[in-house]
C-alpha cells in the first residue's frame, strides 16, 4: 500500500512538473522569436521614416522597442521636423541625419525592395509654411522695434508736458504780484506755453494711436506665426502617420509571435507642446494586431487602419 501511494505521488509530481515547465519553455521560445521580430521591425520602421525625409523635413534619431506581456509591443520614437525657421523639438534635436543604415530584409520575404510612397506634395506645403513663418517673423521684429520707439517718444512727450505745466503754474503764481511790463511778459510766455501744451497733447495722441496700431499688428503677426506653426505640426503629423500606417500594412506580418488580441503601440516622445503651459507631451498611437494583420492581407487599407487607431497625448 505504501509503495502504491509512493508511485501515485511520484506520478503527480512528474505531471505537475510538466505542466509548470511546459508554458515556461514555450514562453521563453516565443519571447526569443518576438525579440528578433522586434529588432527587424524596429530597423524597418526607422528606415521607412528616414526614407520619407526626401526634402529634409522629417528626421528620426532613434527607435526603441519593447514588449509588455499580455498587452503588446511598444515602439518609442525620437524625431524632429527639420524646418530652418523653427523645428519641432521632440527631445534631443540634431542638425543632420546620420548615414542611412543598410536596407533591412523583409520579415516575410514577400516584398523585395523596400519603398514608401506619398500621395501629396509635402515639400510645396512646407515651403509655403516656411515662407509665411519667415515673413511673419521679420514683420513682427520690425513692429516690435517701432512699437518700442513710439512708446519711448510718448514717455518723452509726457515729461515735456509736465515741465510745461510746471512752468505755467509758476507763471500763474508770479502773475498775482506782477504789474506793468512784467505782467505783459508773463501773459506772452503763458500763451506760448499753452500753445506748446496743445501741440504736445496732439502729438502724444497721434503717437499713442500709432503705438496701439503697432500693438495690434504685432498681435496679428503673432497669430500668423502660431497658425503657420500649427500647419507645420499637421503637415508633419500627416507625413508621419502615412509612413507609419504604410509600414505596418506592408511589414506588420513580421510580428508573427504577437498574439492577435494584443496591441502595437507607437510613442512619439515629447511631440506635442501645450502652448498655455509650455511643457511637452508624448503622442501615442495604439493599433490592434488584428487590424494590422487585416491590413497586411488586404482586408483593410492604410487609411482604414489609421481610422481604427486609438491616439492621444499624455
């Protein structure tokens, strides 16, 4: 009886050991495969984004990838817009691209040469935005200098008016005790001062009106700069999203080890700037692996894939 119990316990221990060790081995194998797939996809994604930099507007300095168990893969990108007027600063900015890395192989071997195409003339848009930004900056600087000069002149006029009023007050006091020739001189001097005061007041009003007009022009130029900045932001984002969706639709099958019920997240580090607070936020895209697979097989196009993505700033 004791021998039978011992055999049963041994069998149970072997079974339990197999149950526990089996998933661990499988997970280890899957993790290794997924790690290799992420390295390939990471290289493909960076190359795709750099290839979209034909006119020097889009720059990607770094792409990192990791996996969150039960949730999905996460790609973190550090990028910048290469406009000479201003640039989006998504972390560390750099002046030029590093040499383009060798073309990574297609993960499924089906596509051959790697190519990313765009359906709109982004360069023309960027050139118009840069011109608008340059013009607005130059005019804003001129307006700011003129406004400062006008304000300085108004202050000087105000000081002259106070001096004239003080002298007029002194003459009024002296007039009480003056007679004869001195009284006549005081009257002439007083009339001259009153005339000067009227002229100074008129000039002050004109300068004040000019300064107010300049302030309004400065606000308008600032609004134009903000509008151009927002347009460049949208232009950059449209290019990035188009390239990202195109890459996932063409090469998303390379993530073979990722379960269909998990996600592919892409994080643009320090991309969005809150003007009211001045701090930067990440721009986050969350794709369903199921949707990516559907795009790879042609059931979805890249526009439909972008329509299904969950995106937010944080």
